C-alpha cells in the first residue's frame, strides 16, 4: 500500500485497479529503447509479471537511447541484462527473459498466460503478435520510433481493427528504415505512453487509443492523430481464427 500509494490515491484508480495490475503479466517483443522505457515504468508501477524476448546483444550505439544498459553490459544479451535491472527496480515482480527470435513456432509459448502484448520491433514480429492477440483475445499495443518521430496505437480483438488490416500504420511505417537514426529521448516518450495505456487497460479501463493512431513529431513537439478503421475484408478481424 505504501509503495503504490501515489497511484492508489488517484480518483478512479484506487486499490482495485492496483490489484488488477499486480495480477497481470505482459509480453514485450524486443528489448530496445521503447521496450526499455515501457518495461521500467510498468515494473515500477506494480505490474505483476513481464516476459521479454529478444536475441540481440547490447552494442555501443544502443546506449544513447536504451536506458536499461550500461558500458559494462556491452555484448551481453539485452534481455538478460534487462531482467536483472528490472528486478532491481521492483524485486516483487516476476521478470522472465527469453534469448531467442520470435517465430511462428514459439509465439504461442512466449505469449502464454499473458493479459497484454506489446510490439516494439518490426513488421514480421508485429504480425505474429497480431495473430497471437487475435487467438488469445487480448489487447496488442503497437509502437514505432525513428529519427525524431514515433507513433502508437492499441488493437483489441473483437473491438475494431487489427494490425493486419491497418493501412494507416503501414503507411506511417513506410517512412521507417533500418538505417534510420534515433534521437535519444524519443523511445522514452513513446515507451512511457505505452506504459500508461497498458496500465489503464490492465487496471480495468477502456483503451484510450482504440481506433486512433497517436503520432509524435519531435522536431516540432507536435502530437497529432489519425483515425484508423477496420478492413471488412480482413481475414483476421472478420473471420474466426482456429485456436
């Protein structure tokens, strides 16, 4: 009660929402900049469990925007370092790391027993998570950052569209390149917003970004949004999936 008293005191949140957060587990694809910030805030806020999957190792160019890692972590698996740091932040949370790529063969195991999925990586992983979210009927939070730009939205199976039929997100991602640079604080901004949306959902509240793509332009400090709608021909949203 003392640890989370600042949140419990917020009108509309209270002890019940905090207990829901404590009893929840989240899966995060990737352990880069956005994932680092989101995981830190979720664990600090009282999330009960988090599972991270990433096969990358910490590199020098990561350190300007991936706040979980230090110089002494260079060449170590990112998720292993992340697990250790997150447990330092909140030793009462369950933190699991998986040093492996996400694939169609392991996505079911990776997302088992989770109440929410977070996609911070790339299109192949995003579409695998989209399928998993549809099968499990749980929310999927999706975020991308590049240079000084980022966007964020929420998909909820049975209530609106999914990532597969979202042409607006796909159009935004066409501007992204694997060689694109990244301004250091940008992943922290998007990761914090991700954590806030995740907390609201896990606390029992309706998603704020359902049907909305929130766009941040860091060069102008401008937030804008685009409406996103379901594709009635989408085979994932509009046709029952085999479990």
